[in-house]
C-alpha cells in the first residue's frame, strides 16, 4: 500500500511508534476464579468494605479500555447517609441496594468529550508523546465526536459517510447525540465490569442495577441533563443466601460464532 493510501490511524501511529511495553506474566487460573465467582449478589451481610480497597477498585476501573481514551465515565461513590437513603429509594428499594454496604452510581458522560479532549491536550504538554497523538486529538476527535448545533454536523457526517462509504470502509457512528450516548455507555459499561471483577478479586461482591429511577438519581447527584446513568453498583460481602440461584447461561453456540 502506498503511503498516501494508508489508513489515517496507521499514518498517525504505527509508523512513528518507538514505545515498548512488555506483556507481563499473569495467572490464568486466578482470572478464571475471579470471573467465575462474580455473581450478582442480592443480599449482603454486615461486613464492611475497606475504604482503601474500595478506592483501589474504583481506580482500577479507570484503567479500562475506553473510546479514544476520552474516559467518558464518572463514578459517584455515595457515602453521605442522607443521599444514600435517597439512592436506595431510587433503586426501587431492591434488596441488592437496601442490604448493600456501599453504592456506586456509574455515569456515562457523552457531553464531556470536548472538555476531556482539552484536558488530554493540556496533559500532553507535560509528556513526551509523538506528535501524532496530539494531531489525533486536535483533528480526528473533533471530526468524530462533534455533532454540531442541533446535531446538524452529525447529519452532514451521516450523509457524507453514506457517499464515501460506497467507495471505501468508513466509521459510520457517532452521527447524532443518541450515538454519543451509546458511545459513552459502551465505555462506562466496560469500566463497570472492571469494577465488579476488581471487587471480586479483592474478596467482595457486587450487583449491577438498572432497575432504578435514573431521572431522580440525576437530580440527587445534580448531574446535567445530558449525563446518562449507566447503572448503580452495590457492594459488600455476600450473605449466606445472597445469591439467588446456581448460575446458568444459554448454550454458548448461540453467542460465540466462529465465522
Ligand atoms: C446492566 C445490568 C443491569 C442489571 N440490573 C439489575 C437489577 O436492577 N437488579 C438485579 O437484581 N440485578 C440486575 N442485574 C443483574 C443480572 O440480573 C445478572 O447479571 C444476570 O442475571 C446474570 O447473573 P450473574 O451476574 O450472577 O452472572 C443487572 C445486570 C446488568 C448487566
């Protein structure tokens, strides 16, 4: 492939990268144990969650893969007693919330892409990074995530991608604020999973909840209209009868397609 025909991301990164990070050895048995023993726990016992453990698990979740490294997530660990009471009510009084030791509201922020882009660009000033990285945030990111006033730029992108897409592969989304919601939710959900697996690895249990009143939770946390509640995660240690039943899944052939 001639250099001028090379995909833009290859041009930006592949050719100029000199950074080396070796893959460290990990323990697959321990990972399997963590994944297999994570269950949605609906009843927690009275054991407290160590504050440092909780903070570490939250910090680890920030290492999750995320789109364009724009970190379109926020995690509100609700510790204030009155707010927590309200939050339990807004989790519809589910046992997973009423018995939880701790509650974390996981929020997707599709509206923060520009702010985080600027924060990233400021951060780059202190780091020695290839020019390509700042070019990506200055040129590609605004093109990809800006939807413009009343979504008009998004609409324009949708039309032009349709025509360009007749000739070559091109990213089709996000081209609306709804797409941006999906964009931010994907990233936030990945961090939610890291949080739950992290908690399990630290000896705790969790339950993700979307049976919640997202509107009231947004009000409680004084979040802007465009913020999206991804889920609330309850945390603690499982009570003896905390798991509702043996885990089962549909046949894996329905989901894993080798094509
Ligand atoms: C996005 C999401 C929302 C969920 N919402 C609730 C909920 O509101 N209440 C609840 O008890 N469980 C909830 N769950 C837990 C699922 O019911 C549970 O993950 C599923 O039954 C599989 O069980 P397991 O997590 O133990 O493997 C939710 C899970 C996810 C991923």
